[in-house]
C-alpha cells in the first residue's frame, strides 16, 4: 500500500485519490491507541465511520416516500 507508512512511531495513511476516486482522508494511529481522522470534502462520512467503530447504529429505516420512520 503506497499510502500507508510508519513515521516517528506512528502509523500514517494519507490518501487523495485512490483508483480515480476522491478520498482526501488522513488517518494517524499513535502508539497508545489514539488516532486522528481528517477528511476534506467528505460530508458526514467520517462521522459515520467513527460511530460505526464505536458500535453505534448508523443506518435508519425510512418510509418508501423518503420520510423517516417515527420512533426509530
């Protein structure tokens, strides 16, 4: 993986475009387990990734007309 490297004791992954698709995402994992996630022009994608890692539900049911299901 050309975007992944080990630098000053940290694991770093910086992406711009991968296979022609814009990612613009940087992830740094520190030796103590902390990490930083930086995105550019990605909307809510990073928030959903973190929520999923934390075990939270990221998908919600919707009605066929496009409205949310009340109480979900």
